[in-house]
């Protein structure tokens, strides 16, 4: 469990320049902290008095009650406190979680249904094969596998893995050639990791949810060559263009 704690901290170190904004954000990083009790989840920072809290992971959601704060003395990530919250049902083991400062009944998990569309896959492959602004290594522009995920009748997402041209058509497991491009598929193809993209980026789409009816997508990115960079991203997909809200 200590590993999970350090993993969460690694994410927060990436976002340290934005911590002031994160304090006021609707969204927070959440991580399991069973050393404080079997139903305990922890988040960095404080929760405004009276604010409801819900915690989500893939296929799991729970209302949460703030319990106590304690000083964040171990990690220099811009947050002075850690808040323990108590969830109604225990999260899945090793779950990737986020907390939202909203009532649980205003948050609904949304299914991501894998679909087939060869025309869309071909269009994505053609785009990625010639894109020069994706901040990928020059030898990592050959799509080897694309998953299409339908969020709604009007929202289609893709997750494409890239490998070197001599990769033999197989997705490399090693860090050296890890690259993933999650995209919103529409009239334009939008790279959802554009604001944090580095060469050799691992990660991808985690899960989707609706907040007061507005669809949101949670994705994650980290560099596989170093643990110094990682980021959790949440995009509001309710408008014509995706809006990054975390």
C-alpha cells in the first residue's frame, strides 16, 4: 500500500505548479490509505466545510465523508495537508481514483463500449502517420493498434498505441517504445494528452463519468523513461471541443 501512496504523490509532483488551482478545483487526486482504516481514502489538501464528496474509479463510485486532516510532512508537493475521507464501500484493489467535490447523486459512471469502425481507424492511422506536432519521437509514428470507445451516440474516443516502424507489428511492453495517443474522434482529431505530451508517453483512458449530466473523461499519462513526470487529466466533453478541467 505504501507503493500506492508514493504513486499518488508522483502524480501530485507533476502538478505542483497548479496546486493553488487544485485546492479550489472540483476534482482531487484520491488514493487508498488503509493504514488509517479499511474504508479510508486520502486526498491532498483540504475540503471546504460542508462540501459533499464523491470518489470514483472504474466501475465504482461511493459517497465520502471527510473525517480529519493531518499535516503533509513527508512530501514537498505544494499541499500542506492531507484529508482522510471515509467511503461507504471499499474501492477495488489498486484502483485509480479521483474525488469530486459534489454530491454522489450528481455523478454517474458512464460505460465506454468498444466498437469497430475500420474507416475511423484508417483515418486516425493516416493522421498519426504524418502528424509532426504530437511531440513523439521521430521513429514512433507507426500506429500498431487502435481501440475505438463509444461514450455516447455523438462522442467517439480512440486510443492508439505507436511502435517503431521495425517493431514487427507488436506493441512493445518495454518503456523504450511506449507511446499512447488517446483522441476525441470527430470532424477534427483531438489529442487529449496534447497539453502534457512527451516522447515515449504511457497511460491512456481510465474511465468516464457524468457530472450533472455533462460527460467527462479521465485519462492518465506518464513518461516511461522516468518517474519524474505523470499527470491525471479530466476533460469535459459536453461542448463542441473538449475542455480540460483538471
